[in-house]
């Protein structure tokens, strides 16, 4: 089946609450998708929020054929993806778009995009990167959001879900027009030159890495508690890489101080992440929920083992790659997390290399080029 880019060059509007240099799973997905769409000869226009450090990356994207339009937005404390964009619907409707494509369940941007698509009578596609599972006040917000989300779900001609778990969280009518297209892994993770070498010498520090937002739902406190037990038996370190959007860094620092250990914090750009993964002994994804869990495959692509709660693609991926050994890489609470860390720590350098080779070989189909071709097929669907 011929790809649509050989038939017609499309003008594709991508809309989302944040975009690089802001970093996260949704931002990474949209960024790489836009690059590949531009390579296919399509005109790509991104509508997103302003960022004080965006000049360099916006210039680079412009040279790649991608126009980024940034708008004033009002952030809602405690909700990283909830931003109010005054007049966004008007800005979107002014575009001469063939496709309107929005990202993120929990964001308000898909509502404006759906309205714009109706005004212009153009196709609206919505990528669902995961269904939030929140508690307390946030649960009330999510419940209200899910009710009103019926509107963009109905307007969308097609829905893209990054995993089966994301699809299964949707209403039945939405599942029927959903296509599962997984996230991809950027070539920078495969092409990084550093060799993965880990030994079991007692003098080596066992480095544990977390990549993601410093949000309670990401399991950051469970990880700190598990590390506090693990470090008492093993010379180890704990590093968090990601934005702090709810002042949780101070809470983690306070917990570490009370228990006499240190935590390292960073917020590295994408280009530095392959090196960050490669320097770790294990990447931990302790989230309560994930649509996909991009750090898992990025870590394995960088030849560093990753372990995860049973969220997103993790159960499926580990079962596919490691068969009966999959349980060693999955955990559900603090106790089982420590057990998984102990397992990784017990591996010899050769065993680690073998596991990494199996995982990396299985990632060959997780390319952004493949993701983009599948997305183009969704764009070309007549329904």
C-alpha cells in the first residue's frame, strides 16, 4: 500500500500543551513525529505554549521545515498538562490545514482543536498517551474531564493510542475507531558510541536512574523508600532526571536528609539522555499509570536494563523479550521493587550484556519512521 506522502503533500497542524525544550513523553513523541513528517515532505505547523528557552530549537525546527507557533497560556498548579490557551481555537481555525492532530488525554488543547476542525470541516485525529489514574481532588478533575472529553472523542475521526492499556481506558465507542501505534526510539539512543560495561566489583557504585516528571503518581517516593533499604546492603546512588512541577524535589530532599543519604537531581535535554542512561546500572519506572513508558525502551536501547511497574507497554514488552524471565523486570510495590533491584544487581556483566542484546534486538521495529508511516495511514483513512 503506497504511503500517503507519495500521493499528496499534507498541511498537518499538531497541537499540544507543551513542546521541546519542555521534555516529557508527549513532547518527545510529537517532536519526533513532526521531524519525520517533515522528512516525508509534509508541511508541519505546531501550536503549543511559550517557553523562555525555545529560540534555538524553534530555529532548528524551522530549518527542518517545521513551523512552531507558541501562545500565551495559563498553567493550573498541580496539573502539568492542563493549560488554558485564550483564543487557541481561533489561531487553529486560521490555519489552512488538511489534518488537525492533537495530543494528550487530560489536556484542554484537544477541545480547541476539535472545535477548529469542525469550523474548517477538516479531519481531527487525537493521540491518547495514557488515561490518568489520580486520587483526591485530582480524581474529581479527571472524572469531570472524562465526561466532557466525550466531545473531542466524538469529533475525532480517528484516535491513536500508544498502547493497548491506553486504548482499553477509553469508552467502547472510542475504542472502535482507535489504532494502537507505539512510541518510537530516537536513533540517538541506538547510535550512542559509549559501550555498556558493568561489573560486579564491590567497589563499584550501583547507579539507579529515574527519568520523568517529579510527580507523586510517577512513584518517586516509593522509589526513594526502596532505595533507602537497598543502599544499606549495596554501595549505590539514586538520580532523578526530570522537571519538578509540584515542589516534590524538596520533599525528596527532606526524606533523604532524615535518612542520611543523598539524591542527585537533573533535568537534561534529549541530546544528553543517551549518556545519562548509559552511565546508570538500571532505570526504574515506578509509575502508578503510564500510556507507554518511553524511558523503558530508551534505556534498553542505550544498553541499560530497565524495570517497571505493570503499566503501559512494560508487561507486554518484557513478556515478548524475556519470556519466563519477565517477572524479574516487573514490580508492584516497594518490596517487589527491592527484589527487582537485587536481581539486576546480582547479574554479571555478561548476563547484563545478553539481556540488553535481546531487548535491543526487539526494539528494531520501534523507530519513529515506522511510527510516522503508521500515523500517515491513519491520516489517510476515509472514516
